C-alpha cells in the first residue's frame, strides 16, 4: 500500500508532500510482512529527520525574508557551567525581548538551538521574527549581555523550500551531527550537547494522508504549481522507496499574515 501525506502551508501557497510504502506490506505478489523492530541508530535518524522537518515547516509557515537569524556567543569568563545555566541565560535574555514585543503588540516567533562545542565554547542560534519597526536586531543585541551578538537576515525567495531546509538542518544540529569533509567522508561531530526548542505560538496545520493505488515512477505537479525540491531514497526501517517534495504555487497573491495576537511563548 502506498500512502501520501501532505501539509498545506501559507494558505496553500506551499505544499509539502511525503509518499511512502506501508511497511506492513510486501512488494507486488508478496504476502504481508512482519514488521521488524528498528535499531537504536534507525530510531535516532528518524527522530532527527522528524525534528528537522517540523522545524522547516515552522520556518516556512511563520518566517519571511527580512526576519533574522541570530547567533549569541559567550565571552570566555561568562560561559555557563552546564546546559541548565545556558537555558537560564537564554530565558533571561528572551524575557527582555518578549517584554518589548508585547508592548508593541507584535508576535514573537522564535526557534533556537543552544550548543556546547567539543572544545567547551557555548553559543545560541536563534531564528526570530522581525518587528514591524524593523529593529529586532537592536532589541536582541541589547538583551544579550554574556558576549557577542551576530545578526544575519534570513535571505530566501518568498517560498524557497531549499533554503529553509538548510536552515532547519542547521538549527536542529546535535551531538550526532557530523559535517562532511571535502573528500565526501563524514567528519567528527563538533557539538558535545545541544538543546532545541521553539516558541509555543506556532501551531501547524494537520497533514492529510491519502491512500494511492500504486507507486508512481515520477512526480507530476498539479496545475498552478512547480516542484521546488525533491528527495528520493529507501526507508532504512521498511526497506521501501520513499520520496518527499515541495510544491510551490506559480502565481501567489499577497499572503495573509498571521494575526498579531500575543500568546505566551
């Protein structure tokens, strides 16, 4: 049995789709197969992929060109003793940021990853929504007193799925993430521990799952859409083919912005 899971983002301007075989079934002419228990490594890879996918969906749904990617660093003398200390530093800084956003009635959307490097250095990566006044960089810089603040704009075309995928992967790195060397071989992880989280005011639409008659050899975009990205491979747990792809509307009207409701985050 083939299934298709689809989520509509930005009021249907972006469709993110995943097609896969049900692991309980064999191939053509084969009987129902006994499902094997995934290994710890397979579970870790699946969880990592799911975390990056949810992060990417939230980036597409809530962030635009002009929003910011922040890196907070620590001066050597201000480094926290452990992750609990780093979390307290983050919460203290964000309390200052949240206060200003609330006074302005602006929505505060954020996604962050706190990282401790293998050599002991700490830093925090933070994607944050720009203010209507355009001064989010000044706000986050003033809020952080433990070290430096480095600001970059989230640069992507309005619905560029590839750029958001790269940013989602970067924001969800952990101690198992290893960069690929120039010769194509995996290097050693550069992160000793990490803590990923998001603000709680970014709900996502519920994906819709359909049953397909058969696996199609290629994807044909529906009328009015084009394929922005596509990945195909074999599921390490089921051993069956799967694919994921993003469809973007060719001609988009001005997207309705999320309401400026202030929620606890």
